[in-house]
C-alpha cells in the first residue's frame, strides 16, 4: 500500500515540513506532484521525478530529485519550486487570516510529464500552509489617513512593532506581515496608494503619512516602544530608507532590493522636498516572451547631476539590513546598497548579497517569480532570479531578517505551528 505524508500536516508557510513516500517497490521510479489553487483560481504545481530506495521509500530530504521542477536534494523542493500553469502569475496569498493554501501531493508510477483526470495516483494527501499562526488577530486599520491591516500575536504583549511595505504595484499585501506576527511581532501591513480611499497612483511620497502610521502603531497598547522596525521591498525599501533617515521612531530597517535615491516621485516632508531622478522609459527592453526589462530605465545614480535626489542616509541613527539579489533585473540593488553604506556610519548597516537571487526576495515558501504582470504596466515585468539560488536566498535572508528585528527591537514570542 503506497502512502504519502506531510509532517506536520498543518504548518506555517515559512516553516519546513517533512514529505515521505512509503510502500513503493525498491528502485521504483515515481512522479511526485504538488499542486494548489490560489484565490484567483490559478493553479500552481511542481512535478518531480524520484527513484525509491531499497526500502521502497522516497524522502526529498535524503533522496535527490532526478529531474522535473528541480534536481538534487531539496527537503522543501516540492513546495519551493511550484510554477504557475498560466505564465506570468505570482503566488500571493490574499486572504491571509481566513484560510490556508491547501497543497495536494500525489504520487504517480513512472515519469509522468503530464497527468490528466484519467491518471489515478498511487497515493495522495493534503497539507495546509498557513500565513498566520493560531490566535494571530487581523485588525483592519482606517484611522486618520492611515490604511492597512494590523496583525497582533496572541497574548497581552507588549510586542515589538514593525511596519511592512511592498512596492510599486500599490494595494495592500499582507502575507509577510502575517508570518512576522506569527513570530511574535505586532505588524502593520501598510498601504500607501491604490487601496481604499488612498490616491490611485503614486504622485509623491508624503513622509508625514508614514510618520502618522508609525505614531499610530506605537500608541497601540500591545506595542512595545520606544522604537519600531520597518521592512520594505522595492519602492517600499526606498520608503523604508527615507523613514529610517527622517523618523527617530524607526530604529531597525530591512531594505530588500530597493534604491537609495528618489525615483519617479519626489519625497515631501514638512518643508523638505527631495526631487526624483526621472525614469528613462524609452530605454525599456522587451524580452523574447514580450515582458518588460526595466533595468536600463534607471539613470546612473553616481552622476553628480542627481546628487540632490539622494536620500541623506548619513542622518540614520538606527540600524539597516540591506538584502540584495544580485540577479535583480528591476534595478541594480547591489549598487544602491553599496552607495548607501558608503554614506552611513560603518556600524549602522550590513549587506546580505545573494548571487543568482532576483528582485522579489520573499519569505521561504514563496516560489521564485521571475516575471509577472502587475497593476499599472501594459506588459509583464522581468524581476530576475534563478530558481535554486533564489530559494536559498529566501530561506537564509528570512532567518536573518527575523534575527535582526529581534536583536534591535527586543525578543518576540515565536509560534510552533
């Protein structure tokens, strides 16, 4: 009797699980398929080929995949290397608190490049991958100008506070906030345009909006001050660096593949205005699949003409962790991290740089998205990244991000799920 199991059956999406197949014939060749359907009805799947050992078992943490969605020994490979059936889709959990992803694992005899309804699996099971742990509370935030969602760990607190920011597509993305709250942080997933009654497009970065959000979070009875953390990716990393520069409340900043200059939109704060470096859209390149490679639309920030657009990071009093994907095709993140570090006090910053990793470095469990369609662009956008290097970067950087926030904000209470 063939059996496939995932242990634990229910887990947080950033935590490892053990996959095992038992009851096979010695040296039997099998296809192990993992699949899920997202909230838009899009299917993501991995399909990997293994040969059973002498005991008739397959364990991806011990046995190398021979081919398929990946090769070699990757304990979490069937989850980490999911791919969309429809090109240019990104796996983003929307209903973070309400439901998990249900991942179905199926075992087929032999090498099955495709499977249809007529193909009966030898065994199957289902695993739940959650983005919030038990007892994490999601509170919608609509106070003053601030719009977002606050994730609170269970218990009286107080908990270290973090603001979580995404990039140029706008809207509200909550999955990283849910996972951080499951590690004991009180996290405000903050929207700053294209959500609720916020502006539909980003005309300028009004730092007073982000200051209002920081003050709101620190006023919460379950949030432990006096300082807070900010995590940002892409445009959100640009904002995070500006917050670290001008807002004394921000003591720990995680910058993921961002810039160190204003691009496209000015920053305004009280009487201050930092002009942007314009985007040179005429330099965009179309790839062989028709996607937009934007890496050339950014001017060289070292040109003295753009010095007034630099974020004055020399004013930063807290700590900054720069997370760089060296295969970022959106912009030259490594250069921006180095330029920022050169202007900061040496003890203020640290760079984690990952060869082969792309722009969208996310918590482990998010498969590489190297090209995707985003709001506001007429074609899909190239983000870059090589699947295996990117997966390693996500796993390592996530542990480092959590450690960094704990060191500089004080310990958080992690959950076991």
